[in-house]
């Protein structure tokens, strides 16, 4: 199984985000709202014995519920080329704390530590070879986006099946926050 840990988001919030999607950047591959999520930790291809360890470790994690606010849009780039358009997250120490606890739990389960810095975001579109000028004006036009805060009451272990168009994500286990 290909696994990752993420926040799934309530539909009221997905609907607000979806308003940002679909137009303004020719060639962008917009993520369908069904697939919107905020990744806390990508795990990757996992044998079933390890998936059990991961589930056990995540189930033992204790953390509190907190509010989450999506705001702004931004771009990830690699080698000077834009690869993803995302909606940002307002600074959120409780989210960082949860992500930290997940990282610790996964280390305990036997995973190698994640070296990349946690940059909370919701991927709105994947990009290859889109016009940078269009992208720049899109970001400028939508940068003041801000959604009302939503309560985060659980986090989720997802499996992902890569598809030609969009991947299919399945919520395997939900872990409640206190
Ligand atoms: O949440 P986003 O969309 O930013 O790009 C994948 C997606 O990120 C990312 O994990 C999330 C759920 O699939 N992902 C896929 N392969 C990855 C990898 N090898 C990866 N992240 C890190 N390393």
C-alpha cells in the first residue's frame, strides 16, 4: 500500500477552495475537490506488517483538537520550474505540534525520518510547463484568499492509488484528537 497521513477537510471548506480552481492557468491539472487534503507526512509504499506498526503508533498518539485556517496561495518549484499551486495555511503551532508528534510516532514505528521541512499546504493543481506570467497573475489575484477557520477533530491515514488522471485516495483509518 502507498500510504500518507493527512487532514481531510470538511466539505464546506472544500467548496470554498474549489472556487479558486479550474480557470486562469491553461495547462494546470486541477486537483478534484474529492482529493483535497493537507498532507502531514508522506509515507509511500509500505508492506502490510509495517502498515500495522504505523497504525499502532498513530493510534497511540495523543493530541488536541485545534482550528485551522486556509489562507493565501503559493507555488512550489523545482529546478526553476513551477510544479504545484497550493493554498496556504495560517501559522498554526498546534498543527506543527501534531505533525511533530506524527513524525515521532512514525519513527517509533520504524520509518526513516523525513528530512524535508514541513510546509503545510493544500495542493490545488499540478503544473508542468505552464506560462509563468499566467501563474504570477493568478497568485496575485488570489493571494488574499482566506477561509473561515474549521475545527480539526481527527487526522487520517490514507492509501493512494496512482491513476492516470487523478489518484484515488482512500481513508483507511481516522484517529480522533482529544
Ligand atoms: O499533499 P500534496 O498534494 O502536496 O505529491 C504527493 C501528495 O502531496 C506527495 O504526497 C501527497 C499524497 O500523495 N508525494 C507523493 N510522492 C511523494 C514522495 N515520493 C510525495 N511526497 C514526498 N515524497
